[in-house]
């Protein structure tokens, strides 16, 4: 598999959740079922060990087991295998080595542990990881563990030869443009694939072509926590956006309407009204209702849904039935759990 070519095809890459039982221990059966669901729904890759998988898997000794289980489900599939890599350089190199040895294709590099590090130190860190395996850059919003990364960082980051893609998830138009401009001005727009992680702007990101002084770039795919639920619909949304961009057809008004419906549904899942406190629990709640998870437990007992969040999920499920894939899950659930 040519990794860069595959990424530039434009893939739906769900950020993989963690399946726990009521004792908050790994539920391997349901962990495998989740991977099977995403692959059956048409995902072009999986991202494991990332924020949606819960950063606490490291302290719980689950990093390697969870990556290994997902790899066993993906091994025979022509999909891109992305492993979350966090921490300062020593930890990040250890995780990258584990991921590489398991067969993962790229490291999604989170810089949240280096909140106060200057740009030069961040670049040295990124280069060190890139020497071990291809790097998928990650602009994670500060409210869920990321940090502000200026244009100067992204401009130097884009020069690192083994950077193959960047996930943009600052939930901020200005900061998203910093990344796009940096890649364009690096001259590597045909080597570094841009992926949206902006759960508040998913479909519009995928429909947008950027013109930065004659350098045309598009966001070709998505790596998203939002796509950990209703994944079959997410794949269809991506394919629609790719077709519209490929053909140059005018974007129908109903697509713009649906883009905002997706954002509204994301607000119920990700809980921005409470500073995203319930973002992982909200994803778990949908998967619990579908039968893929037994409960919405997280490793951190304090990580739960916020007041009113369950009611808000009820609202978007009722209001936007065309955005959910409950019938697809119900049809195959017993197969995935077997």
C-alpha cells in the first residue's frame, strides 16, 4: 500500500472508542465489535489510542492491548492504520515503536503534553518521532488537551519529510487556515494530505477548496471522533463531498442544510455547552443505545455525560433520522459480537 496515495484518496477514519465493562475493564468482545462495525460501514482506516480511545489507556496498561486488538481486526483489510502517540519525546518514541512493531502505518502525534514548549522544541520532537514512522500531524483544540500551535510551527512541521497528513481539529477557522496556508507555502500540498477533525464543521470542510495565491488545496478526508457513531452515514457524506468536488457540480442547498444538521447533532454528542466535558461519554451513549457497548463507562469515573445531554441526543436522533444508521447496526450486530 502506498500510504500517501491511499490518504489522498480521501478516507473516513473513525477515532476508535474504548469498550469497558461495568468494572471499567477492557471488554475485548465489544472492542472487536466496534472495529468490525467501522470496517463494515466502509471506513478507510481506524485511529486507535487517540483522544476518543481515552488518553488514560496509558496509565491503565491498555495501550498495547487495544492497538493489538484493532490491528488483528484490520490486518487483512486494505485500510490505513493510525496509532495515537502522546507524551514528551521519550514516551512518544516508545509508543511509536510499539505501534510500528504492531504494523501501524502512521502516528497521530498529539503535542498536548508539551503545552509550554517553544516551536523549536516541538519541531525536534516531531522529527524524532518521524524518524521512527510516518507522522500524521494533529491540531487538537486546547479544551480537550491540545494547545495553540502557531503558523510558524506548521510551516516548519510541513518541511519534515516523513509527515504524510495533518488532522486539523482546532474547531477554529483562523487556526485551520494557519495549517492550510503552511502546507501550501511549503510546496508540499501534493505530499501532505489534509484531514478534517473539526467536528463543528465537518461537511463544509470536506466541500471546501482553498485558493491561497494560486496554490489550490482541499481537505480530502476526515479523522473524527464524531465518525465513531453513525459511521455508515459518515462514509456516505464523505463520498458525496468527494463527488461534488471531483465533478465541479454546484453544491445543492440541501447539502448546506445537512451540514448544519450534522453540526447540531455534534453539539449533542460533544457537549460544547459544558466545555466538551461529555464528549466521550456522549459517543458511548449512542453506541450503548445501538447495542455495540454495554454501557458508557470511561476509565475516569468523573468522565460522564453532562446534565441535559441525554435529552439533547434524543432530540437530534428524532429530528435527523437520516443522519443515523441504527438499522444497519441492528442488522449486523450479532455478527460483529460473535
